């Protein structure tokens, strides 16, 4: 990390301090012309700005999934005389998928702690465990989809199954993208270490993965738990 990058990450901005002192001087508004905030005030670090911007992106993703959930709730009884969720869902498989994803969220959090400690070994270890759990989740989900299709319960069978494949499949695509991102981060950390730009990307990845788990909890409740009771 260069000296200038380190100073920026710690919000040590000498020109700002000079400007603040200038604003506090007599004849300059009594200190009301400068940016205020926590501590020294002034502009946030790039790390904070990137995290905030990525949260906005994630909120747009949550809005999209909310639309999927609403559509599924409307179409949940539109089975066209075909099988319903009670007939199709395997509670043990779904529980195992949920466990894999929730544990992966825990190990992903541990990777963030290891990153904060600048531990190459533990960061890579926890990221690898996170990836293995995410891959296990996808394999189980793909097996469930294949079983449904072989039973004649594909997405073209009814509106209910169309919405089921759409919402669960969309989440699965996000997990697949997250695994590709995870592999990229492992390679970048191994080659480049804990540079400021790598730390910002790790922050965004961690946010993305945790939000996927939150979405899965909502999906598990709306699609599987409620669907099992119909």
C-alpha cells in the first residue's frame, strides 16, 4: 500500500484540515461553511463510499426478488390440476440446502474477520469453505429441479411451477455469480494481497453473499414453508 493510499483510507486529508481551520477563522461564517459529520467530518473514505453505493445496488436486487415473491404468492394455487407444493417438495433436501447456505454466510463473515486481520491463510481457508458450501447448495438445487422435470412437473406444467422455477432459479443464478466472484477474489488476494482496492471488493462480495442468504430465508418461508402447508 502506498503512503498516499494509506492516508486516504484513514481519512487523513491535510487540505481538508486546512480548509476547516480557514472556515473557523473570523469572517468565514463562524465555522458553518465546512462539512460536518462524525469526528473530523468532511468526505467519507472511498471504502465507505463504495460500500454505500453497493448497498444501493443490492436494494434494487431486493426489489426485483420482491416482485418474484409477489407473483409466486398470486400463482401458488394456479396448479391447473397438477401437483402442488405439498406433493412435490422434499423437506429434507430443502433443509439441507438451507443449512449449507446459512453456514456459508457464517464462514463468509469469518473470512471478513480474517481479512481485517490481514491473514492470507485464514482468509483463503474461509473463502474456500464458503465456496464449497455454496457449490453444495447449487448441486442440491439442481438435483431437485431435475427430479421435478423427470416427474413431469417442469416449468411448463402450470403457472405455479413456472413461478417456482423462476424465483428459485433466479436465486440460483445469483449464487452461481457469487461463486465466480468468490473464486476471483481468492485469486486476487493470493496474487495482490490486501491492497485497498482488494479490500473494497471484498466488502462488496461479503455484502452480496449475506444478502443472498437473507433472500433465501424469505424464499424458504414464502415458497417452501407456506407452499408445504397448501
